[in-house]
């Protein structure tokens, strides 16, 4: 009898059973998925004003720091508006000074009108007494009455004219020009123009990699995306696990991350958060399971995995495919520690 063959026949299944049992024991406390991708802070840069791009200060895929100038817009039209706004402010100051002078003039005219009315009233009463004595004619008395009416109306007209001037002075003739409503309105318009000039230079909102860099001469419309900045430091992994795999998954559990770009490198991670809804709930056209035929489909729930390993020597790029394995702590912990080494 061939003892070697017999030994192989007996030992082979035993070794296979041991290996299979080992991997089974290890897998009891692990869940994994290949539906996982690197994510990063990413923003579409859009100007707050419109204009033609006259200068681009960065190049495609260049690293930029927060606050660094990305590109500049032509600000000629805004600077012309600033000159006009400054001239408008001076015009308003001159107009306020003129109104203050007119108010003083109307005040003097009012005093003259009051004196004329007072004199006309006295003259009318004097002629009234003389007319009782038949010392003056009726026509002279009528003329005195007319002069009194005109003088009194002149007082009212002058008061109204002075009130109109005072209204233009915001009710206070001694109010400084810089505090008048008309001046403040023109000043605010000038500040808006100055802000528009400042916004013709577009800065990086955070540090990252410049992408889709525009060309000189391109027209940038207010609020329309022109280029993108992708963070190269604040990155994470979004892993979409089957709902049936999340029974024992909790925030804070360790995870291992294998990035397709670096097949020989293992990244360490931690479960940072678990989504409250499946991906289907966020789709443009969510499933309508209450209509027509229905087939049960296992749903996936997104998990956010924070990368705790240093990746300065192996940059993690947004959208890269990964495989994520989470240690849920079940099974045999000693075997898990050995397997993860």
C-alpha cells in the first residue's frame, strides 16, 4: 500500500479544512465591499461679477494655497463706474451745501414777509378807524385789505418753501453732509462698485489642486462655474455596503482600505459615520415600489470612512476605486489581529 498517497489523501482534506476554517473564523467579524471610492472636498469656482478673463495665475493640476489668486477679470467698466460714483458724491455734497444756504435765505425771507404782514395789518386797522370817521375813501381801505391778504399769503408761501428745503436736508439743517440719506445712498452704490472691482480677482477658497483652468479671453458670467478646486489633504472614502452587511457595523470601528492605484499599500481608516438613507432615496427618480410588479433588491447604504494613515507619499485622488474591509469585532479577535498584520 502506498503510504505517501494515503497520507496525502488524509492530510489534504484536513489542511483544506483548517485553512477554510481559519478564513471563516476571520470573516465572521469582517464585512467588505468593492463599491467604495475616494472622496475629497471639491468646489466649483464661480465669480461674483461678470467680465472677460485677462489673466490666469495658475495652470492645470497645479497645487494652490488658500487665498492664492486663480484668475483676474477685466475691471475697466467697474473703475469707470467708480469715477462716476465719486463725482456723484461731490455733486450731492455741493447740493446739500446749496440747500443749507437756501434754507437760510428762506428763513430771512420769512422774517421779511412777517414784518410786511405785520405792517399791512397795522395799516389796515389804522385806515379802518379813519374810514369810520370818513377821513379816507373806501378804495383806500380796500387797497389796505388787499395788501394785508397778499402779505399774509406771502408768509405762508415762504414757510412752505422753507419746509421743502428742510425736507431735502432730512429735517436737520445742521446735519453733516456725510449723514444725509442721499449721500449715504450714493456712498453705498460706490461701495458696491468698489466691491465689484475687488471681486474681479478670484481667490482659492481652500488649498488643493486646480482643475479645468480657464483660458485668457474667456468670458466669465456671474455665478457660472469657471474652474474647480479639489482638496488634496481633506479626503475620505465613501463605501456603499449592502444593508445586510451593516448588522454589526458601528461608528468608530477600524477599517482597512486597499486603493486600486496602490496595490501593495494598505491604508488604515475608521468608520466616521453611517448614512441614514440608502442611495436610492437620493436618486433623481426614486423607485416607486408601490406600483406595478415588485422585485426585492438589496439596497446599499453609504458609509464615510476617515483615512487615518499618512498618504503624503501616495496621494489619494477623488474618484479612485477602493476596497474597504471593516473589522466589526465579532468572531475570534486573536485571529483578526493576526490576519490584519
